């Protein structure tokens, strides 16, 4: 038996009076899905609650049911675009530049944000700045968006229209 298998089969350790801590993350945060949107702008602006509400009032380009689906879809939407990539950091209230030469790193950043049940906003712009491509994956709870519950697949092939 490998060390990894042995560790995985052991119950997590706990100390009396303390909560048990596990390190596994759920595949999808329970009760959440994402609405995907694509737009263009002449400048990179700070996202607002009003912008989010306006997007959510429209029909999304795609419905995504898992963080890996969010990551894959965002990655495909920016694929082939050169220039600067930025990810909206809501806790810092600013756009953070992302490395452009590593698609796997970009997708990992998207995956980590979606795994926290956060909305993920990505911008792609060329230098000089004639136009900014914005891709949004808006996180919504099933409680606030019950109309889409169960209407999406977690299969990436189905999201991208590929046959299995």
C-alpha cells in the first residue's frame, strides 16, 4: 500500500474540543453555479454591483456547474488572444496582471477563484489599448437563481459542443 493510499484511508486526526479539519475541497461548491458572459469595452473599468445586476438580467452565453468547467470555459474564451491578461481581485478591489505565457497557470487561477464560489472576471487587452475583451463567470447561488438549477452539465465536452 502506498503512503498516499494509507494516509487517505486513515480518518482525520482530531483533538478533543477542536473541530476536525479536512483538506479536501468539494468538486463544486454546493448550491452554486455560474453564468458566463462575454463583452468588449474601450477601457478596463472597475466592475460594479450595477454591472453585475445588468449582466445577470440577460441570458448568459453559457451555464457552468463546476469550478473546473468555469476554468475551462474562461481559458477557451481567451485562447488565441495576445496582450495583457488581468484577473479581477475583489478582495483588493483591483485588476491583477496575470502571466501571459502559461495557459495552465491562467486556468489554475480561474479554478482557485471558482472553487471558492466566487465570480471570476478576466480581461484581455492588447497594447496599445484599442479594445478590451471581458469574460465574466458570475457565481450565483441556487437560492437566488432557481430557474437554472439542474439545467447545465458538468461535462466540459457538452459545454464546448464536442462529442465524447
